[in-house]
């Protein structure tokens, strides 16, 4: 990536956004050409919220050169959403990476739309108002799970129906991200959509700032509150490491625009995705536990029925509800995310995620050594 390029990252303090920044830091790209769009919150300015991320990198052992990190951070231009339009007017060839989103599964649909759809719509208006020429490429970070309840082989550029029902999705996160994709496609900007699967820690060290989805379920197991895992043995859990996702997105900033514009890419493991036993075995080795026995997924549906829930205490109801939100992401034996377009567009090592057998143990070793991020872990 050449120094003349400007990279604008929305949600730069979030999981994917901060991993893109970390990848830029590792590549030594001058920070003067990076604009981090971060919402002021809890009385903290965008700069202060970015500094919080950097502090967590240092505490976690992911960054040892504090002086260099401070220099990198000082060179980044931090802006609020309201100031983005003015910042874009000063650019003539910027790559805009839109990562900002709310990934909660249980938001009311109006709230999910306000953040995931209307924020995207507002971003597009800011670009249009500042002059579309300011943006040479618009990379929208979606999710592979906009496929909702579809089964079979999910193609990246499969034409979706113009109208889909709420019942086609597992939750409002999936629905709102799919709706946001439609806004992006109709924007007139030089868009590229990337759809990561479940993003986990760095494949080289296991480092992560967010212990969600797979991590949440593993922690329930380790608390001895889940006696059996309600997933099919031959299911596939499509997970990808954060450094692969961040590297692939930055690769899109390097490639010729005509190679990427109007393309949709799955950043997924596809047929190489691990099974539930593989994931539990890796976690078990890190924490010295045996994998849970498996139960068919329908068992959880029975447990969530009103007659059964009526006999459960509040704590158990919360546990069952948490499992219910996560089960759709714990593997399906009837769904595979095709990655043909990603392989063709990204090329080389970027088109294929590292295999779980190469990094799975590192993920959970990091969790064990860092006590789920509460103490520093020496990263290798």
C-alpha cells in the first residue's frame, strides 16, 4: 500500500476496525494517511476512545513498543461522525472501510436498523455531499449470516430476492445487515462487500479484545452450567481469524479498482470449517477439560418451550436463552459458504483462511493464559 493513499475506517475502535488498525501498524503504513471515525461516548472523545484500544493492546501484550505505538496513534486523524463530511472533502483518493455496526442479536428491529442501516445510509450521503470523487473504493463489512436461514451452498454473488421476510433471518442483526447491503448496492459508490463468518482471535497468537459468540458458549461449558452441547456432530462452525479478515480487507485497498468494484466476497472457511468436536477439543486442551457430549439441536428447542421454562429458575432461563441466540452459529450440516469469488479476487494466500488445526490451540491458550483478557499474556 502506498503512502499517498488515505484509508478511512468507521468504527475504528471496534473489533474489526481495531484489527485493521493493528494490521496497518504491523505493516508500517504512515498513520498520517489514516482517518479513524469514532463516535464520542460516555464523555470520551474519539481520540480518547482510540487511546483506550491502544492501552488494551499494551496491557494484553499485543504491542510492546509503546513509544512507536504512541507515534502511530498521534498521526491518525480521529473524527466524529458529524465531522466526517468535512474530512472527506480534503481527500481525493481515499479507501473507505465501513466497519461500524452493532452486532447484538437481541436488538429490536428499529434499533438494529437505526445503527446498521441508517448509519450506512448517512455515511453514503456524507460521501455524496463531499463529492464522490473523494472515495476511490467503498468497502462495506457485512456478515456471511445475511444468508439467514438459507441452507446448502451459499454463493457470494447469488442474486437475493428484493423482498425478504423477518422470518427468513435468525435475528435482527442478520436482517439489518442484509438491509444495509441493499442500501450499499444502490448507492452509486464503487462498492465492495465483504462477508466474514464468525471472527475469532489472531491465528498467530490467539490475541483478541472480544470474547463473544464461540467464546461465550465455551465459557458456559467451563462454568459447568451446560451438561451437553446441542449441536450436530457433523456440523461445520465457520470461523476465521481476525488477522485474516483484516489482511484481506487491506488487500482490497491494494488491488486495482476494476478488479474489486461491485464484488461480494465471503471471508469464510467454507468446506474447511471445523466441527464442534474440533473446537471443544482445542478449548479442552487449553483448560484441561474433556469435550461435552453432544445432543441433537432439537433438544434445545424442547428446553426452550414454555412448559419446560416454567420449571426453570431465572439463571437457567438466561443460560438457555443465551444458547438459543448462539446455536445458529455453532455449526450447520446443511450450509457451506462458498469462497470462489474471494479466492479469485484476493488471490494467493489471501483467498483462503488458515485452517483451524493450524491455530485453534493458540486461540484458547490465549484465553487460558490471559484469564479471558483480564491479565497480560506473553504473545508469540
